[in-house]
């Protein structure tokens, strides 16, 4: 079974404040153009180009997933609707066209249409408070969403007890897992809020709640931070309920395949049952590595690259990454 635990199928540009689009657009464009090199030099060239990597209806991705043999894909709803907090981030550019209820409802509807393949996670900024809690309750009980996606780069800390713990308590009650973005981000988002270490106390305080730290805690990322990957691995090794996903790992492979395999080996050596395959697609298709490409580089790696990296992977390890570990995490 192949499970992609990290996709953004179903989103469209109107879900995001326009202030985020230059960064979002640029980073995907630059990865394609430079394979991850020369970010500073290329950045200004890409900021005004329209993004062509969304799939609001989910139909295009569904066809591709069928073709390449992905059995399940987790659709993670993103909530950047409150990035206007703070005096430097005011005005219409920091407001999304759709409400957070409408954004989540749309992802739930897309999932319903392709329910044999898609699993939806509700996404909400905990600063919505009671309104956010009500949304999570409705999304899970009435719309069939099956997990919570958090993206603290919008401006809050995931270990904030007053703000976030009511959401973790609700997830425990609803028996749904939590997937949280970890690692660096571009303006007006801020990576300082998304260090994996914040989940150390959260994972201890909610031992029954299953967590996935996205992007390996920040190491598998379009802006990779190796020390955050180390923290992610350590957390997954000491907490039974902490997993890591590989979303955006294609960005590392596109730049340096040897580094990609070495980093994966390093994680597998410490937490073999805790690494979950994820893509961050359809956005990361812009690296030139689509769903099929990411599967292929894991299932049929180039032996000369593995030799150069000095690593190898067993079939069981790859099967674990591709779906077996996720089955456990998602309780499928
Ligand atoms: Zn993502």
C-alpha cells in the first residue's frame, strides 16, 4: 500500500492572503529553474510569476495518483487567514478571499468526491478559539475529516497551553491524529514558530494523540535545516506517538541526490518505523519530481548514486516508508 501523508490537493490561490503568494510562487519556480541553487539571485525573477501548481477540484491529482499507484493521499487544509496579526502585516494583502470555514468545507467536498483515495485533515489557526474548535468538531463529525493540520508559521507557538491545548484535548476526544508543519518558511510566514522542539512537551502531555512532524521536523524541506531534522529524529525516538514525514524531500533530491539518501538513511537508522512518505504535492511537482518520480527514486534508486552515498535500503524499510508506517499512524 502506498500512502502520501502530506498533500495540498484541493487548495486554490484564493485560500491564501496575496502577501504569501510571492514567496510561495517564487520558491516553487526557483526550485524548478535552479534545482535549489542560487536562491537569492533568482528570487526576484520569480516573485511575480503566477503559480500553476494548484488543483482546486482534486481531479487532476486523482488521475495521476491512480496512474502511479498511490492508494491514499492525505489532503491537509492550510489556514494562513490570520497572518495579518502584528503591526507590520496589515491591509488587504494579508486577508484571504475565503473564510476558514469555506476553505475547509471545500477540501471536505473534494475528499467526498474521491473518497476511495483522499483523506482530509481540517486545518485551523488556534487563534480562532471557540470558533476554531467548533469548526474542528463539525469538520470531523459532519464532514468526515479525519485529522488536524497545524501550521504555526502563521504566528503562534504549538506548545502555547492556553491557545493550543484545547485543540489537542478535542483531537484526543475525537481520536484523530495531528500533523504539524515544522521548519523554515518564507515571509510573511515565520519559521521561528515551527521548531520541532515545541512538540516535546506536547507529545508528553497528550500521550494518546498521534503526531506527525512534517518535513522530518524541518530537514526535508525546500529550505532544509539539518539541526531540526536531528531534533525531529530524537523526538520520534523518545516519544511513541511522534512520527516524521518526508514532504518536500524532492527539493533535496533535486539539488543533491547523495545528500537525500544519506539523510534518509540517518533517519531510518534511528527511527525505522516512524518515517512516513509525503510529497507536499501538487506544489512540489515544480521540482521536476512528480508523484511517480518520488516513488521511483525510493523504489528503484540509481545504484551508482547509492554507492556514492555509501548507503542501501531494504525492501522492508522502503515498504514501511511508503505506507506500512502510515497505516499505523493513521490507524487504518
Ligand atoms: Zn505542506
